[in-house]
C-alpha cells in the first residue's frame, strides 16, 4: 500500500503531498510503537488512535507537517 501511495503522490505533485509518519510511529526495526512518549497507549483497539494519542500526534508532529506541505513556498 505504501508503494501505491508514493506512486500516486509522485504522479500528482501539483496537488498531492505525501507525509510519511513512519519515523514518528515505528521503532528503529520498523515495528509499530504502542505508546506515546508520555506513556499513553496509541491504539488500544489495534488500529485507531486513542484520543490522547491523536492529540499528541497532531499537536507534536502532524499539524506542522501539513502546514509545511501546503505552504505557499512548497514542501
């Protein structure tokens, strides 16, 4: 799936930005992290962020990435 997403982003550079969160959500071996740096669980159901994890991810990383990707100066 990641390869497909990268291909679409590459073909659609004028309007698609790929924000890769692997470094934020995986350990050095590529395994999924289970908790935030504060110790809150990321996904108790195994798939969806818990509310504290979603807040952490948006505030600490994703909001800045989205703003940078869509700034007038480009990614």
